[in-house]
């Protein structure tokens, strides 16, 4: 999950944003990103859902801008 930082940043999220979206503590998100702590299956699912939600929202926003802007 060391790639998590790159993916999170590419979605424009801070660790705090991701924490609020997933309910995972900032210390745990940081530890996952650093490879110090494993991402448990439930955490992986919550992180994936949060990142997917942001991707869908970004696509919706981009689609609106293209269509109307």
C-alpha cells in the first residue's frame, strides 16, 4: 500500500480527507503509506471505496466542464 500516497495525491486528497472519508485514523493512514502497518482487508475496502468515489466525482465534474465550458 505504499502506492496509496501517490494515488491519494493524484485524487487531490490529503491524509485528513482520506481519514474522514474512511474512518481510519491519520496515524494509521500514514503508517500504511509508509509500509509500516498493513492495510487490513476492511481498511483496504474502505480506502478503495473512498478513492473510487473521488474518481467518479472528478469524472462527473470534468464531464460537466467539457459539456458546458
